[in-house]
């Protein structure tokens, strides 16, 4: 019974690639790696929409520290737009507002370590 459930490797010692796809290696295929059009992936990544475009905010005020802190990491770095989902024009305005707020000491340049 135990012999039936275990799969034996061919005599060459290397794992066989019978599926014809990319080689799976010694550990087998990766879980959740099939996130393509078949819909077999684990995670559904929603398309990020610019917060400022949806709320129709044109000017980003540098005095609004609460708004700006959401786009600054805890180390003081400006979070890139691929992570926040902000469009290009608003990312530029946001960067300018964060730098202005830093210059007048509303936001820290870096955290203390």
C-alpha cells in the first residue's frame, strides 16, 4: 500500500518533467503561481485608483499633515506610487507638498534611531 502512494523517480536520479511545461524542480510546482487568465490564483489584485482623482482634489495642501502622513513611510521616505496607487500628476504634487511640509517642520525628514 505504501509503495502505491509514493512516486518513484526514474533511474537517472533527476526528477522527470512529464507535463511538458516548465521544470518544477525538486520541490514541485509553486503554490499560487498560476494567477493568469484561468483564474486559478489565490489572490485577486484590485486595480489601484488614485485617491485624489476619485475625490476630485486638485490642490494637495502642504499644511494637511494627516493626509501627507499616509504617503510617508515610518522611516520618513515618500512611498512610491506603485504602492499607493496615486496617478503620476498627483504623485508629483504630493511629493512637492511633502517636501514643503518638511521644510517648515510639519513633517520629519527622517525618524530618530
